[in-house]
C-alpha cells in the first residue's frame, strides 16, 4: 500500500510542477503503457506466435480496432470479405 501512496505523491508533485492535472498525467501514462503493450504484441503477431483473438483479449480491444492499428502501422494482414 505504501507504494501506491508513493506513486500518488509523485503524481501530485509532477502536477504541481507542470501545467497538467493529475487526471491528464494518468491518461498520458495509460496511453504510454498501452502503446508499449501493443508494440510487444505486434512483434509476436509478425512472427506468427500470437493470433489476433489472443491479442484482442490481452489488450481488451475489439478486432476491428486491432486491424485499424495494423493499418495505421502499415503491417500486412489478411482482409476478410463481409459476405
């Protein structure tokens, strides 16, 4: 529990030093760690060691969102017809 208090106090100190609120800082941290996790999973996806369904469960996102990330990063993937 003391670690959480340390983190809270560090965030509050950083918020006082910068022009950001605590919530904005937490959102930036969340985005950073999400991107880090996405990049780890993309490496495994490229090697064929992890499937889309496993990655979407791990990241808690929809497959459509994952395919959008693949297109944004220009990674080749199979496209299925909706018929």
